């Protein structure tokens, strides 16, 4: 097929489709956000800060690792609360980047758990393939 025939086929299809009608979207009514905010209960705002977002990511990551490496990886509620408060206080005051936040979380939350994993692995190697929990169960 030649370029002229291709263009003619495209033009035919375009004519058959017609033009879209956006007139229903071009009204002068308030935006949906304004309507919701003006309605009863819409004025209440829910704030999600840097601390909340950091805790969500940390819980996801530690939960995943807990399923693979043991319960010591689970983020405890006290840790989550401390982490959230610390990040909410630090990030806005110091104009910290998300990269800095990630480094802080890895250092404060993950490093001790990684060290615990290393200790468990060393214990397993010393005990000939069994850790203390496995020996106690048998």
C-alpha cells in the first residue's frame, strides 16, 4: 500500500469517527473539589506527612523481610510511632530530601535487623546447621 492510500484510509476512519463532544465538561459550575469541600463534613482535612509515608514503606519492607527471615524483622508499633514523629519533625524543619529520609530509615530500622540476621547465621554455622530455637524445639 502506498503512503497516499494509507493517508486516505486514515482520513476515512477519522471522518467516520466524528468529532468528540466535550461540551458537558465545559460548564461554569464549581469544581467537584469545591463542591465536596462545601458539603457537610468535607471541610475536614486529613493530613499525611512524611512520617506517615515513611512508616508505610518501612512496614511494607519489614513485613516482607519478616516473612523471609523471621519475626525480628517486624516493625513494632512503638518503632513506627517514633519513626513517624521523628520524620515529621525533621523533614520540614531541615528541608530534607527523600533520599536523606531513606538513608535515615535504613540506618535506624534496617541496620539492627541486618546485624541480627548476621548473628543468627553465625549461630547456625557454629551449631552445625541449627539455631538455638531449632534445638529448643527438638
